[in-house]
């Protein structure tokens, strides 16, 4: 398709005495360049003009009382425009005198250009070009102009259309086309002309202030692959193209327009702006403590951490069980692994073993079935937990959060080396935080057939071989007993008559740091083994086959 657009002043300018002109081709006002013909190596070009005063447009050129002038490149200088410039004058159609402002005939020149390039003009007068909005503005403001659009289709058919009242405003007016009226055309139906402030170009899905990405479909006025479209940097609002920054939902800090109904969140997620009816409404925004400010799928907002669910500002845990009692109360009556989230737990939900016997709802925090892994672990391991489903320590940090969300009782079961089932219960159990070294600060009344004297561990800090909090002189109970435990200085002395049989008669005297060493070495040696005091002096269950410690809310 070929297209050319030209303007012509409605009133021909009369020749005046002040305008010098000739009719010869030699003195036409084509711009010429004449290379120097001396042997001077320096290249230079002369430009010379026959006239001291330039025509204002192609009509002026044509009407300068010459004999016929052929179409071609001439120099004009519209009123008020600083410099004269070249234009292509078409004298072949419609009576001639047309100043061509645009031509497209090959696609060789890219017309997808910036505002400033459209302002200055681009391309080649001999082939494809845009004259430039600034020149056009001066040109069309000096008289009443007609606009003529010539289109030649690829099948050879051609038609033209003329309009009257064509005028382009200045840059402040964004080079708007003022009201124009169709005049004449040999095309049926009468072709539509680009509305105010639009340009003719490749018609893509039109971006509007409401839909800055142009996703809601192609603009209905687009004919074929070309049509009226907003210049780069402009968006359609109503039937007008306006700068993106003038759209109601322009976000200055991001230099973008957000679509109606969508939201924009700033870099650090402290402000959230929504576009409602093409109006930007901003408010303070804050991520929940269980959320991060992040960009995902190109959307920036607060995103809840794993294990939490919500809009980012509010992120309640996605798991609602606080402990195995909640699991039990939700009618889960099978022993097994369930995911819980204690109140205030700063991490993600975690798995626990639940025991549903003996009233149900027991959250197991320790279990021994065999010797692997070792329970002679360091502070960090006891803090975070270790082991597998057969042998584990849940972790002091979890135990702390668990026992501080409601009132709990403690139970431990052991199966003695001879296979007898024994148990102990305490009516209260609570473990303090790490800053208090996980001190047992509550331990209620004992019942059962083992586990007496655990009360000696009450008020004691947790110790591991690398953090000795037992207050037992230089003696490191956790190291000697090979267990992380609430070792006690109350038992920290060397009695000859107490302790497990093997321990008692061991050649080396060892401190007695605890009446129960449930984290001792499975089938270990003297003083290191698992043991539990159950009645009188001398009475210990030594090296039990099975140990399990658990808690449930006290009703
Ligand atoms: C037009 O130019 C802009 C800016 O250079 C570019 O981002 C865009 O993809 C171009 N559009 C087409 C259809 O080539
Ligand atoms: C906790 O243990 C550390 C290291 O053993 C010790 O320095 C600190 O004083 C203990 N905290 C309290 C409250 O006793």
C-alpha cells in the first residue's frame, strides 16, 4: 500500500513584487550542491539560492507566476519558522501546490519512532518520510489548509480523500489536529481520518489509560494492519491521546499507568495504590511479620511465609492444630505424624508424633527404641531437635513454644529391660525459653510407677556437653552422663550408696546429676546409660528397652 499525505493552502498566494523569481529550470529553487572544482583537496559544498525570500509552502512555490513547475523538492519557509527547509511539492494531483507531509511506499523507513523524532521529522523526501510536527504546525497555521490523503492499494487501486480545515497545534497543544471536515473523495465509503492527536501507523492493540497494556482487544477503528493510533508515550483516553503521565492512574515513582482495578505496591511494600474508576487511590501498606516483600510473577506485594496463609498483610498460620490435642479433638484417633503450629511459633509448621492412647492428644517430644542416633548431642541439636521416628528429641525450642501456649501435663513411659511397662505423669510441665536455658519452671504432682524425684530437675537449666549449666562445680554432668538434660546440682555429689548397681560399684566415682537420665546412652555403660529412679534408693530401672516422653493439655 502506498500512502501520501499532503497539505495545500486554500488560497493561492499572489505573486508580489518583492518576490524575485524566474521561470527557468536553472533558477528553480531546488536546493543544489556544487562541489568545488579546484585542486584544493578540501571538499566543500556551496548552497546557493536564487531568492532572498522563500515561499511559504508548495502552493506558494507553484503560484510564483512561473510557468508550470514539476513535482519535486523545493525550499520553503513558513511564517515564523526560523530556518528554511526542504519539502516535496506535488504538482501532479488535484491541481498541484501540495506540500507533502508524509509518504510511505516501501516500508524501508521505520515509522515506529519517538515523540521527538516525529517532532523533528525523519526519512527521505524522495522515498518515505514524515515532515515533522513542528514544521507542520508552522505550516498549517499560516493559512487555511486542505489535507489530501492518497492511498494506493497493493492491487493497484487508488483513491484519495481531501479534508478542509486542517491545522496542527503547537507542541504545547501536543500537535493536535483541530477539527477537520471531509471535503471530497473518490473512495466509498468515505475513509475515516485519524481523530484528534492520533497518528496513522501500524495499528496494534490500542493502549488506553484504563488498559495501558492494550490487552482488552484492538481498537475498533483499526482498519486492516494500519490505522489511527496514539504516538509513542501516549495513551488513548476517550477519543483523545494524552501523555501517560496525564492518565488518572499514572504512578510517578514507577513511571507507569496501572490498569483500572489493579494495584501497585512500591519498592519496599510500604504503600499500595489502587486504580479505581481511573483514579489512583493510595494507602499505607505493611507486610505481616510472617510475610516478605517480594516480586513474584511480576507482581510486587507482601507474600505470606510458608506455613502461613493470607493477603500478606495478615498471615495467619495455614495449619490450625496447636498440638496433638487439637488433632485429637478434630477426630483424628490414629497414632501418627501430624503437622502442628504452636501459638506464636516463629517458624513454619512442623511435624510431630501424636499418641492417641491414654486419653489421646499426646504430643511426643522424646523417644528411644535403640541406640541410633546418639543422644550425646550438642546444644544446637537439642535446641532444634534431631533423630528419626524411632529415636528423636523434638527440640527444646519447640518444647518451649508448645508448653507455653496452654497448661500441659507430662508423661513418660518406659519398658524396662525385662519388658515391663512403667509410666510417670506430672500434672504440670512448662519449659522456659532459650534465654533461660530451657529451665523446667513448672512440674506438677507425680503419679505412676516410675519417675519419682523428677522434681529435683525442676528449676534446672538444660545442659549439653558443650553448655554446662548444671551448677555442679567443675563437673560437667551432660558430658559425664552423655546426655542433654536438666541436670541438677542437688544430686551433684558422690554418694556411695545410690545410683544404678553398675554405676554404684564402678571404680570411678561419678557425680549424680539427676534421678532420671532418659537421654542417656542406649544400653550404655556405667553412669552413661538410660535410667529412671522409681522408688527407694537403689531402685532404678536401668537400660530400659523403650522410653517415650510426651505432653498433653491438662484439662
Ligand atoms: C516500537 O518502538 C518501541 C520503542 O523502540 C518498541 O518497544 C516497540 O516494540 C516497537 N513496536 C513495534 C510494533 O515494533
Ligand atoms: C545460659 O547458659 C549460658 C551458657 O552456658 C550461660 O552463659 C548463661 O548465663 C545461662 N543463662 C542463665 C539465665 O543462667
